[in-house]
């Protein structure tokens, strides 16, 4: 007896299969517990799909500037606070609790070798679905992503001693009113002297207006000021801790009230581009942050980040005043202006 395969029979079979699948999902019999793990074929298929997706999308992502391998302190500090618990670190095992995830986070000292720099950048920036790996916490901060990708790239050859050197700084006794170890968390990146441990991306805090430091920490904690690194550090702080830390670091020597170099934009601005002089706002007695003596690399980095923000159009459409001003600075003047501001 010959069974004729018709369009109606194919549609009916597809509907029956769909109904069976929905019925199985509705029944709750499907095992979704992390403790059950994946079937080997499921684990292979998911990882195969993920790897293919990363390779494809990384090949078409916008170009990025690779980070300097010597400027990794902020990335290492963020890794210690946000990533170490799942992935572990040189000399540090991952949390036993997180190791029970399905799938567990990979050992980056091994798997980082399997990815190219653009692929690592893409994974850090966008995360991976169904794995617990989140996207970068501050959209648009590709400079932070580049530093983290550069740090992960070096994990396979990093020793426990080298990791500790990147993440730990002796500070002496804790400040009164602070949780034990909190000051060490801050100085791990900013240094015991508040000068950023020689890292170009970490600003000098000493001599800064304490009110500005308080406002910055609150903005980082709320996400109003974008930085995945500083959000993780600032979000758990209480109002009293923010006040004590701001006062502590601001009292250190560092920034000054007057520029150490000369540049026309400092005192004259550029009226034709509606660009005010820097000294109009960043001067003694003003409510804006102390700027002079800051690291040129940090100043240039901030100006370039604002300069490249496509969402900032003009002052009428954005409250990000400094971002609007930065976009009016000619690109070719940014490095010279940063050098004049800094030292």
C-alpha cells in the first residue's frame, strides 16, 4: 500500500510535532537544573555554535585600538572584583559555587589562547548568551574593553606573583569608618599615593576637589557616568564611605590650580567654534574639577572618548556639557592640549 505524501499531510505532521514539543515543555518534565549538566552532544553543539558566531561577528566589528600591555592595572582590578569569582585567576581558584554553573566559566589561562585579539575583544564587549557571561557594563567604553581584552590575552602566561603585583597595593591601616579591605580595593588601582600607579588611564586624585570626587563616585555608582570598572567599585559604597574616601584622596598632593604648559585653547579658546577657554571653568574658585597637572594620557583619552560619541549633538539635546565642548576641539589639537594641561 502506497502512502501519498501531500502538502496537507506535511503540514499536519509539522503541527503535531509542534504540539508535542509544546506539550512536553508545558509538562515541566524537561530538566533545566544546572546540576543535571548537558548531554555531551548538547554541550558540543552549543559551544560549536558559539565559536562560529564569535568568529563571524568579530570579523565584521568596527576596528579597535589594541591596549598597551603595560597599562593593565585597571583591567586587572576589575577582573579581580568582577571576574575572578567565576573564572579564577593565577594562583586563585574559581568559587566552588560558581563552578557548579552549567556551563561553568572557562579557565581563561587555557582558553584565551584559542581566540584572536578581535575575538577576545568581541566576547568581552558583547558577552555570550546562555552562559552567564554579561556584556560590558558600560556601552561605548571600548577603551575599557580593549584593556580587559589585553589583560585576558596575557593570562595564559601570567604567574600568581605577577597577578598579585597588578592587583594589590599595601596601604597600612584601614581608614576609620571603612570596611576592612575597602581602602586596599581602591589603592589597588589608584595607588597608595592616589597617583594611579603610573598608569595613563587612571587619573591623579590628589589635590582634586573632594566635592567633585564625591559627585563622580555617585555618578559612577548610579551608572550616570559610564565606566564598568568604576561602577563595580563604587556601587557598593555607602554615602559615608564615599565621603571618607573622597576626603582622603583629595587631601594628597597632586593636582595644581594653574597649567604647567601653554596652549591657545587654555586661555583663549576658539570663539569661531563656540569653544570657551579651559580656564573659564577649570580655575581656582570654580565649581568644576581641578584639571592642571593631570596625566596627559588620561586627559587625551577622556577628550577622545567624548569626541567620538555620536549621540552628543549639541547643548540643547544633551546635558553632557563637557562632551559637547570636547566635540568642538579640533582632533589635531587634543594631544597638544592634554600635554599643556598635564605634565
